[in-house]
């Protein structure tokens, strides 16, 4: 199968929280997040500060560069706020993607066919032409039921199976060698 697009979940797949700056979300943090969210929705620019850092996993950039250099369309599908693209800009990853599908914009969360369908339409591809990676097994399986070639990424190495990978680099092996 020749794939045309690859879609990723954000948190736990492409990025993780910075353990040095990350702190639990207390009431003040939620209020700050809400303030930033409303500023962004009104068309303004907001400074996230250091409270909401996302850090790419070590292999993320190399894998994204690999797929970009081979002409794949790439998108992110995430159960998150409309600021999805902004958070990926702050993480230094937005330039690799041509679509950012956020559940709060679409009005449906994964594994709903609605959110996956919206992402496919933005890239002009079908599920059969697409790869998908998520760190949540229900969401990865949901994409597979819709026709994606879909992988669960389990960075702990505890899970196995035909559709489980432990690093994003295994996607390169899959497209080059059929795993």
C-alpha cells in the first residue's frame, strides 16, 4: 500500500510535558488556561509562559523530517482546545503539519468518525491512504475500524501486538519494509 498521509495524536505521541517545568493543574492554572483560550478565540495573541510546555520526544523531529521529505501530508488530531497549532508552534513542530484537527473545533472527540473524517477532508485523502499513531489504544483502534493503518505507540515497551510500536522510528521501518 502506498500511503499519502500520516496523522498523529499530540500528547504522549509527538510530545510530552516538560518534567522540569510541569506542575499539576491547580485552580489558578485552569483559570490562566481559560484566559489564554479566550484571548486566542477572540483573535488576540496570548503568551503561554512556561506553564504549559510541551517537549518533543527525542525521535519526533527526525521522523517528521523523514515523512516530510518524502512528500507525505501530515496532520495532528487531538482532543484539545483550538490552540492546537499554537502549542505545536511553541514546541517547534508546527511547520511539519498542514492540518490541525482539534476536538473542540470539530465538536467530537476521538474515536468518533466525525473528528477523523474532518482530518481526512483537510488533507484530501481517504483513511485507506493514511497512517495514524496514538498513545491511547481505544483511539488507535477507532481509527483502524475506519480504515486507517493505525498504530498504538507504547513507549514503556510493556505492550505488544501487530499494531503496537514503541518508538515513532518504527513507522519508517513500516513504510520501507512493511515491518
